[in-house]
C-alpha cells in the first residue's frame, strides 16, 4: 500500500471553550481543510475531526463570573464554534467535545495503562493557595513582582519584562488574580507522568521526519535542558474528570485535551461499528496527522507521543506546525479592531476570500502569515474575479446565445490546452506538501496565459462576423475548458466557487477529469459566480470588530469603575515632595525592540549638553515599528536611580499614559522644546 493509499486521521488543535474563534484560529483550520479536501480528491480515506477543549480552571472561573454552570457556558460556546467552522466550509467528519463520556473513558483507560507500567508517579508539592476562594492557584492566576528585575504585575511562571522564568512561590508581593487575596503556601499530593523515561524514544521519534526540520531542531533544546516529570493533576475545585481512585484529584487539561482527538474519532467510528483502538494500533496502516500552532509544540511533540507510546499505541505520523497571523504587519490588536472574530468576518465577506488569501501565502514552513487588508482586497479582486471568473464570463454568453449552450465537438488547439494539464503533477505535489502558495502561483500563471488567449482571439469581434461562427465556438470552448481546469486545480481552496462552476458547466470537476476535455455538451446560462470586494467593507469590518471588543469589555469596565469609586482618593503630596521628581524632555536618537523580551523597547536618548542615556521601556505592544519614534521628543524621569536589567542598565523612566497593553501613549512636548529642558 502506497503512502497516498493509506487512510488518514487528521486533526486540528482543539479551540479552548472560553472564547470566540478569531482569524488567527481560522488559519490552521483552513490549512488543514485544504489538505484534507485534496486528499479526498485523490480518493484517499480521511477521518477529519476536531473538538472543543472544555475543561480547566479558566472555564470554571469564567462560568462563575457569568453566574451559570460550566456545562451551560461550554454548550453555548460549542454552538458558536460549530457555526464559525461551518461558515468557513471546514469539512469536519466530526466536531465534538472533551467533556464527553468517550473522552472520560479513554482518559481513564490511558491513565490506568500508564500507571500499571510504572509511568505515573505521586509526590507532595507546595503550591500557592487562595484562602478566600479556597482553591490552589494555577501559575497564570498568580501575579506579583518579578524576583529577578522587580517589574510589577508579572505572571506566576515568567516575567514579560526581563524574560526570566521562576516558580510562583518566588514572586514578591504575590496576589491572586481571582480574589486579590495574598496566597498562602500549602502542600498537596500530585500525580506526575514520568516523561524522562521516554527520552530515548522521543529523541529518535523527533528526528524521524515526523516534524519540520526547524521544529525538530527546536525540540533538542528541551533535551539539552533535561526532560521533567509532567504534572497531570489538579486539586478540587476544578472543572474536569476525576482521576480514578481519588476523591478530589482531577486530570489536568493537557492530559485530557489531546485525548479529545481520540474521543471525537471514537464518537464518529462507534456509529460505523469501528473501534477507535484498532485505528491507533501500531499494526494499523492509518496515518495520524496533527495540524498545530508553534505555541503548543512541546505538548504535541513530547508529552502526547510519549503518552501514546506508553500505552502501546501508535504515535503521530506527521505534526505540521504553523506560525501566527499578524494583521498589517503587527500583532492582532483589540484597540485597532484587527483582533477579528470569525463571525465578524463572515458578516462582511465570503469565506472563500480569506481561504484564497491565506492559501496564497501558505507554505510548509513555520513562518508567520500577515493578513494585509489592502493586499487582501487587491489579490481577491485581481486573481479570483479578474483572472479566473472573468475567463468564464467573457465567453459563456456567446455559447448560450449563439449555440444554444452547446460546446464544440472537438478542441481546436489541443497542444495549447495541454499546457494547462502539464502542471497537474506539480500542483499535486504542492498540495501534498502544503505548499499552497506555490500551487497558486502556477495556477495564476496559467490564468494569465488563458486571458491572453482570449484577448488575442477577441471573440467579441469575431462574433460580429457570421462567416466565423465555428471559429467563435472553438475559441469559447477553449476558454471554458481552460477555466474548467483552473477551477478544478483551485477546488480544495475554493469549494463553493467550484460547486457553482460544476453546475454552470454541467460536468464533474474531479482530479481524474482534468485531462478529459469538455466537448459536445450543453452548459447552463452563465450567472455571476463571485462578487468583487472593496476597501469600504474592510473598514466596516474593523469598526464592527472594535464594537465586538467594547461589548465584551463593558461589564469588566463597569466593574473596574465601581471598584475605583469605592477606593479612597490617592494620598496628597506637598509641592516640596513633587519637586523631588526631576522630569526633562529628551530626543529619541535610536529605538529598537529587545528580541528576548515581549514588552521592552530600548531607547537611546539625547538629554542635551552632550549627555546620552539608555532607557528600557515596556511599551513594545503599543509601538510595533519603534524606528518611527526616532526624532521624537519624550518626557523622562531624569533623577530616577539606574536599574540593572537582564539586557543592560536602564537610566531613567519614559513617561506614558493609557490603560495598558496596546493602549499606551507616550507623553511628549510641543515643538520648540530642546533636549534637556526641564518639565516645569
């Protein structure tokens, strides 16, 4: 059995059930759907499944804030996710949930197998505990002052200012983000998966070609650091499945979430009388393929294959990793309206526009993909409307009006048409290797050739000469056959347009039919197949996206305001105390991002009289193009004691205002100010 004849079990990473699907999520599902559609075109059996990841503390706590049960919340989110993926024509055989009897059965079964083989350990650990909420706190629900650089409001596992990692117990002035209470240290028995026992297996497996080379190399860093036992349990209260034989211990989400792939497949196969355990048996020919983002590489490429191996099941055959989505060259921003929900996009545009645009930039690498809004409009109109659909619209009318819709009995220039079928193998390889952008470049090159053919033969001129009617029909038949081939090549990307085209041409647009000319048959009257898009619609989508964010944040803003009203006013200071703060104007000589930090920009400043200073400022999220700040005047606290940081010494503080994250605005002075001028 060849590789393209073996059945496929394909998954996408499970969306977390505490929020909406956005255009960053959609990238992965479109990439996988194109891959699956093409495999099916080749006649390959594919099981394409996904599910909502529905367990964990964040879901439990969000449901509490909403005043509903976790079950009620995840049910509503699941409906929304179903609608979003259907709207983008993602052809899942089954979209299921992790909060299911199938998932619980497989989780418990795998846990028992691992335990019997000695891969599960227990030990007592110390954790921070919220005395008001009466619960142990996950790392991300603890904040405090970084023990390394002194930055405030940092998470319990890493500092976003200096990049340091640490234990939440090392934080200074720690507080619970749930209640605001000061955490206390308590002991608890936890269950661990003994990942180090699988080190040799994983070293071999990760270098076997299952991953892209870049990702395989990345994983070597974890081997160099040394694999650690993985904590797979959480204490009550927790929304999830209880660990067998315990009363208050639950499976941590990273154990039961990947099992959700198998649970979704089991839910599908049970209806067909097939055992999911047969599919994952090592002797089975079915290939397991996961599409994931680079942020969850560790879990899918070390933890997940190790648990499968420990249970005696087959490990993934391929893990295809992709990068992130940026918008207009920057991280998606809620304040700018570029954090776009799938449902918001679908209110304004056909799903196929985004499917095509993403595909035109997708390759088999881990590069981030930029959704440039201006380029999006131009590419969709130029390629799909002007080059592809226009090819059919320019000639179909002549066939209907002059020849009763019947095409010529033969192809007038078979050698010319052969140029269009000659790239079939190249396009096939591009789809199989997820090099969709390469396939589109080849297809569009032929589209240009096809339109030149129509331009050169000018059927609208020939149509006026009654003696050239056979020539007119030959040209139109050629044109529609070129369109037939091109749209068939594009069918995994543009399924709706393909379906409309198949109906209009009254033929089957399959991979096997590409080389069979469409002759002597009748076509239906041509109707508009695709609508041109414009930048005004993009602008409206951005505005609607901003409104989405406002609606989501409204309750949070009201709560924040109420808390502020209850607080006492800030303590007053005297003019003498204020005079101790020396603030001065400084000119930005250079500004650059600190690559190792998520928040920091490094400024080189001119403070007059030949004095230069270096200051680090945590405003990277608001200024994606720091070089644009060069030449600008900023206000600095001149007499602040220098602070030694991981990346160098910061000699002061740059003043800014705003609510944080993307909403940060540098304070500046009117024109005429000079470097070193004091703020009066």
